[in-house]
C-alpha cells in the first residue's frame, strides 16, 4: 500500500475512534459505576454461596475496577475527548498525583486478578495448603500487601511526570520532559512498570490456569474411573460439578483480562522501546486508542461474568433490580 494512502487510512480510523469515544466513554461510565456498585453490594452480603475467601477477592477486584473507572475513565479519558469543555484542566497542577493514583488503582485491579487466580489454584490443586491459605484472613493480608506494594511502586510516576496535564491520550497523559523520554534510567523504570503490569500477570495467570486445568483433567479421569468401577456406571459427581462451576468463573475472569489487556500491553512496551531506540517502526496511533478502550471495558465486564456463571448472583441481581418496583407497588397498596 502506498505510504500516503496508508497514512490517510490511519487518520480516518483515528478520527472514527475519536468520534466513537465521545459516545463510548460516557456510556461506559454511566453504566459501569452503578453496575460495579451493585456488584459490590451483592457480593458483600455473602448470599451467593461463595466462600468468604473468594468473596473478599471478588469484592476487592470490583472495588479496584470502580477506582479505575473513576480515576481513569471519568477523570482522564472523558476530559481528553471533550477537551473544549474541560480546558480548565490545564490549569490544575495535580497531574503527577493523578498519575500515581491512576497507576496504583490499575496495578491493584490487575494484581487482584492474579491473587484470585492463585487462590483458586491452591484451592483446587493443593489440598494440604488449602485449609491454611484459602481463608478470609489470608485474603485480607494478601490484598492489603498488594495494595501497599502497588502504591509504593507507583510513587515513581510522581517524579517521572510533571504536574501539568497534556490532555492527550498517551500512557503518560501528563507533561514530561524530553530528558525523561530519552533517559535510559527513567526509560528502564517505565519499561519495568509495564512489564510488571500487565506483563508478569499475563504469564502468571497462564501458568496457574494451565496447572489447574492439568490437575482437573487428571483428577476427573481418576474419579470417573473409580466411581465407574464401584457402581458399574458413571454417575453424576457433585464434587466435580462444584469444581467445574468454580473453574468456569476463574477461566472467564482470566480470559477476559488477558484478551482485553493484550493490546494495551503490547502497545505500551513497543512505544517505550521505540523511544529508547530499540524499535524502528511505531505502531499506528489507533492501536493505542483501541488498547485504552478495551482496557477500560475490562473493568465493567466482570459483573456480566458473575451473572453468566453464578446462579445465586443472578438471583440476587434480579432482586436488586426488582426492589424499587416492588417497594413502589407496596407503597401504592398501602395508600389504597
């Protein structure tokens, strides 16, 4: 394809995505915030027949997703696509603080998914360790540790970025000096940021899931053989049914994370390597836009996953949705 024509196509795609974001981001925010809040309320009530350990991880993941929606989507992406309406943001000198909060919330969202995956791996594959590790107390300690480490790690953004907003859709949305962009030291630090989130989590989630699948396949074959020999047929196994439901939830959350974060991860690492002189070709700018759109979508999809995979969650969600109407009907009957 001719270079000029290729450039024109890229510009057209970018323009389309920019116009689409003006509709996509407000709808995502308007739907995401109440849906995640409802999810937190339902899970916190403990009526979904999930263990306290699992419930704590899911509530923490939902809370982190809510923070990302507020700090990233509402306070960063929407002002970027509606720059004329948010021009005053240029004069607010807190961009580097905003960046620290944003990346800390993002790290928590990602690493909470990793800790949940590891918890399910232990629960299914390590029966001796399960009773000690898969507890509500351990979950609280793990989640608290991840939160503290994420905040400490992301303080470096305060020194990499400047307090002035750029209002441009880059991994660094604050002003940054050319010295920082071209510095091998700061470049390495930033590169490590994107390796740790979400590069390492990608690998860990794939490893834990692969080991879990292997264990389930081996165990299910053995149990099926034993039960078949003892009864002459292959009856339904309640324990394996329970494990199957648990693994469906785990894999759905893991696959959702990997699929929706992959574009953002590849683009962020590729861009930083280009600035350091290791790449000669930049990815088209619209790849970055797609990465941001998919990343933010991942924060709003876990509720759909719970609704699809968990019967009790669907029942509780149905009750929450119906509650205002049933309350209204009761009030009308009372007045009558």
